[in-house]
């Protein structure tokens, strides 16, 4: 197929391709480069993006009306295309916050984290007390931020959901962009704070605190106690100042959303080029959104540095296939209506564009959601394609920067 860089009208001649336009082709949409028979594979990025549902003549519009999904074998070829770029002798630097545990932050926040939905109001009230005016005396502190969530109770304490929640909360608490953390609990919830503190381990004295609403005697008392605890942290947090640090301390989450027909040939490969540069300087980049690499996962397994890494990625793909079967879903439920309006037809096409964010370096590791990232270089984290949830997992894994590419316009802020 050919991609329209502007509105194409019937009768227009594309001389370089020797094709005459037969239909109205909106910008970003596809046009057949040659005749196709029903059932023929259709290729973009030199990869299969679906199969013709009817005969298609050269110059006709190719989209949902005549292009659909189909089964085909992927050549996983684990490790066959691995090539490592040479590392830069003197890596670039940035100005960051060096933490006692050796990590480096790009921001300097204090976090107020709910253990359970029941403490969300108290969590927000504590953080909102610290207005810009109240923080004026602490110029090195970027803010006090609330991190509530709708979970934490009515859930199997040993189940996968609780494990994922705790892994995410521990990852946030240990994040280098936080100088200090205050946990806020109700007291009777399944997700108790004591096990979280034990999982976090060693922490800077006085900078990991907790307040329990039922212990304090209610909402108002807990808010007052929480404010007092944060006030004690602020002078110590303000002592951190930006210092020169190697780019190798960066972990960059790669996400895309609101994608259109141009995303995979403009913003995403540009970010892939940036990923290659960052990896050459010793940094870590994190590709995610497992349902949005579906049908393109073989391009990543071929770059896996070991059979174990490649097979772990394939296992996560199979998990998602089983998940949608169990819920009467379909991997092709994604692309969204906005993606389709922008010219993307199938999840295969969307995934091939999304994978371009990963550049060309070797795939060094595969992580479950929110798992602490240990390797340098390009890694993959299993997350949903829903941007806020995906980025949250990357941050829990240690990402201190998120780069989000968008085609049609999409907004997501992730304060830490």
C-alpha cells in the first residue's frame, strides 16, 4: 500500500508509482499500490497488516471495508537480528537529583500514597495543603503530590491483583524522583502498610512515614498528622540540588497514543532513533503496551539477546491472547475509532508502527507490570495499551522520564 501525505482525489496520477487514484483517499490513509485478490496478504512496513476481504484494484482506498485480520505464521527467529551499537566513550550528562541509594531523579517531589481507596480523600487533602505559596520556602522541592487509587481491599491478599498493586506501590515509594514518601492507610484494609514498608527496605531516615486514620481517630486528625509529617520532611527534601549526572542514570518509558497513519513513519521512528542514541550513552529505554505490539512481536524476538528473553516475550503475548478469549474479546478491538479515522485499520498495522519506537538495538530483558528494571539498554515491560496504566507501570519499574508520541493528539501527564 501507499500512504497519502495529503488528500488524494480520483483521477490524480501518482507518476512515481505509476498508479492512478480511483477513490477519495484522506490524508494518512492507504491506497493499493497494485491489484489485490480477495484473501491476499496486504503489506506495509514490508510486513503483513491484514488480508484483502474483497478484490481491490490499484489506486483504490484500502481500509476497514476491504481489509481485515487473518492468521499467519510469525518467524520469531529469536536472537537472529541482534546487533549492539558501540557505546559512547564519554556519555552525555544531565542535571539530576542524586539519591543515597545511587539512583538519580529528574524531579524532586514528596509523595503522599494511599494504601487503599478508603484513604484517598485524606491523601488528597494532605497534598493539597502544600500550595505553591506554602512551598515557596523550599525552592528545590517540585511539589507534594497525591497518589490515590481505587484498590487495596476486597481483594485476595495473596492473589495476582494484590501482588501487582503492592509491586507498583513499592516501585513508586523507591522511585528516585521522590525525596520522601508518606503512606496513608485506613487501618483495617487488606493492603496493610507494614508489609509494604518491609518490601521497600532501607530508606533515608525520616523520609518514609505513615499515618493510619483509625489510629489517629478519624479523617481530620489524620490530615493534621499527615501535614505535620510532610512538614518535617520538607527541609531535608530541600537540601537536594541538581548535580551533573551521566545519562546512563536515565530510564525512559516509551509510549504512544492517539496514533494515526503517520505515527509509524514520523514520530515513532524518530523516538526509535532517540532510543538508539540513549542506549549508546548507557541509558535504559522501556517499550510497553503489549496489545500494541501484537503481530509485530517477531521483530522484537529476533533482537532478543537470549532465548530466555525471547520466550518470555512470546509467553506474555500468549497471556493476552488467552485473556481476550476468556473475556469474549478480540486483539483487533484495538485500534480505537480515532486511530481508524486517522488511517490505521488493524492492530497489526498499529503494532508495526508502535514497535518503531524501539529503535534497532538488542532487546535486553522482559519485565512484568511494575517490576523493577535492572538491565541497561532496550527492555520491554508487559502493560496494557491504555496510556495512564502503561506509564504507571513504567514509573513503578523506575522510569524517571516518559516520552509519549501522539498522532491525532492525546494528553497524559504523569507527575512523578
